[in-house]
């Protein structure tokens, strides 16, 4: 019988002495033993108090439905009953027959239970916050009973000393038979605020422990074999080239380089060039960047623009990559570079109209 069942143990006690029992209350005990003798290894599994005197030649039958403790172990064992276990009844020296062993042994089986397992946890090895993510894993039942739902599996990112951060969960309402396994797929979006770093994926099955697995609770959480690099893109502007002295009204060329030192980008953005003075910026040029940029890749950009005719003095030439904040950039401080530019006002004609030259009003 499995240890989870309640076996009924029955016994009969007879008074074969010459007088009735001197007291009317004593305790019978039930033991389990691997040998058919009351040795040191016998395990007490229950006791029953008998109430009432027992006359000469009389007997009583007792029965007991007992839950076997899990510590009793498994295998063939003998039930042993010891009446008047504490020797309260006066029997002169006739206590040697107070213990009786069941005629046959009883097979004690391990308690049946499901043992949910997780294996083959896989997910993306590089991901950006706010990206869609698919995690797959194998869910199995390595136990001796079917796993009967529902139960919940939770998906975490293991951030090392910062612990587990839950990112998704799925509810299993299906039944998982003994020895069965199934591939599960979980789709979710990594939160936009998610931490950057090198982590691992973690799946914990039956995270809320609604399935009793007895000794099988310790194998429910498994880490992905491969790590996951969580990072935002990080555009970095460098190599801004342009003249530092220009004439107003002249055409100038500005060159720059943008490198992606973060995670890859697949979408488009624009770079812009400004001239600013005294806190007022004037847009000079816009250069679209299409087709994204892989991790570690860079591109060179160049643009020509005409310095406005009325500009004069000290200006700041400002180049900004992704000036419209289209990319979830890791750090925007390296997205802009400024240089000082001196603009000399060009001489230009200043036509005026005078009435004395015949075109003005007549006198
Ligand atoms: Ca388990
Ligand atoms: Ca469990
Ligand atoms: Ca940046």
C-alpha cells in the first residue's frame, strides 16, 4: 500500500488469566517493523486506549485506520501490536504474550506523486527592452502520478546578485501524464524599463506550488544554457569635421561619423545640424538615416548648407544624431557634438531709395 493510504489494522485482545483486569484503561500500540519481531527498528505508528475491564476469558477487538508516516520507508514490513504497552495491568509475569505480529508482511510503497520538471530552456541571447521575446522549454512529469492542473509556470530573468525578475507566466490547465513531456512556448514583451546587463533566462514550473510533488519540488527551476545580453542601442557621434571660420552666405560642409556601441537598431532616424548663438538654434540641415545600424557598425555622413546671409559673430555648430529621439538610446549624452564657428559678415549691397533721384515723390 502507498504511504498516503490509511491501512486498517485489526487485532483481538483476550484475557486468559484467572481474574479480571485490575484496571479498566490501558493503551495498545501498533508498530511497523522490517522483521517479524519487536526489535529496536520497530516504528510506532499509532496507539489506541482501551476503556473497560476485561473479564476472565473475554476478549475485545480493536481496529485502527492509520496514516503511515513518510519516514517509515518502503518495502515489506510487519504490523506488530503491543497490548497494555505501558504495563499498567497486573498480569503477574505473563506479559510475554502481550505482543503479536501479523501473519504476513505488508508491502509499503512509496507515495504516488507527480514530479514536474523543466529542461531545454531557450530564449534570445540578445534583446532590447521593449522587444518581443519568445521562450521555449520542455515541461515534463518524471513522477509516479499524473500532474493534474492547473498550475502556473513563471518566467524570470536572473540578474545575479540582484535576484530574479519575473517577466511572464503561463497557466497550465492540461494534464501531464506520467513520463509525458511537452514543449511550451511563452511570448511576451520585455518591459521598456528593463535593466541592461548580462543575465540568464529562468523557468520555474508550478511556481505557486499547487501541484504536490513530495520529494520532487526541488527540480522545478531551470536556467537557460545560454545567457541573454539585455542592452539598448547606443548611437555615438564622433569625427565632426567642419571649418571654424566662414563667411555669411557661404556654403560649408560638415562631416561626422555615427557608431552604434549598443544593441542593434532596425529602424530609421535623422541626424541634424544646427548653428546656435545666444541660446537660439537655427536648423541648417537634416540627414535621414535609413536601414538601422548593427552593433559595432558605423556610418559616415556629410552635408552642405549655406550660412545665412545675416549671420555674424561666434556660433556653435551643433551636430545631433537621432535628434528626434526615435531610438531608445542607452545614453544621449554622446549623441551630440558641438564646435565653435566664427562667421564673418560678408559685404553685401544695401540698396536704398531716395526721393531726390527722380523716382521719389514730385514736388
Ligand atoms: Ca518537480
Ligand atoms: Ca509543486
Ligand atoms: Ca547614445
